[in-house]
């Protein structure tokens, strides 16, 4: 953890950031498409449930 000292003697602590990874165009990033489809289905089901309750 990086710590700096401000004026007045206060300490400021900064977390270490993870290294960035540059992906090439068209590279797969795991099951992202599956998560997107699942999220869309979840939203549709929640809207249907909310419409059925009201």
C-alpha cells in the first residue's frame, strides 16, 4: 500500500491497483455472452412478475 503525507501531517493510503490487461479485438473474455443473455432473461421475468402483481 502506498502512503503519502499531506500538509499538516495527515497520512493518505492508496490501494494497489491491479495490472491492466489489453485485449485484442475479438478476444473472448469468458462467459460474458452467457451472462448478458441471462441478465436479459432475468429482467424480462422480473418485469412480468411485477406486471402480474399489479
